[in-house]
């Protein structure tokens, strides 16, 4: 499974980016840089990540740094999958 590709696909779907996520790299900023990524979108993204990857996320595991870049989000998911 390619975590980065799965996350980019989810971002594109949830944020209705119409394929824009294909140009994203691990360094692409997310929170504060993509207007579509608001608080409701973060909740939807977390829900979809839990469902797609089969892990749970506790409230105290999430902060803004998790959504700083595509890479930080990929690292978070990879850490959850390693548990």
C-alpha cells in the first residue's frame, strides 16, 4: 500500500480538489495553505483515514502539526499503521 497516494486520493476526494492533489509533494503545505481544508474537512479526513487504514485516532493525538504538510500527514498515518 502506498500511503502517500492513498492520502492524496482522500484529500482530492474530501476537499473536492478536482485532481489538484496530483501535483502535491511531501513538502506541500496543507493547513492554512489550502482553503478547502477547514475544521470540518479535517474531521472528515480523519474519519476517512480511520476507515480506509483501519486505525483509531484519539483526540489527544491530533494537533496542527499533523496537517502541516502532506509529508507530516503521511508520517502520522505510517506511525499509526506501525502500531
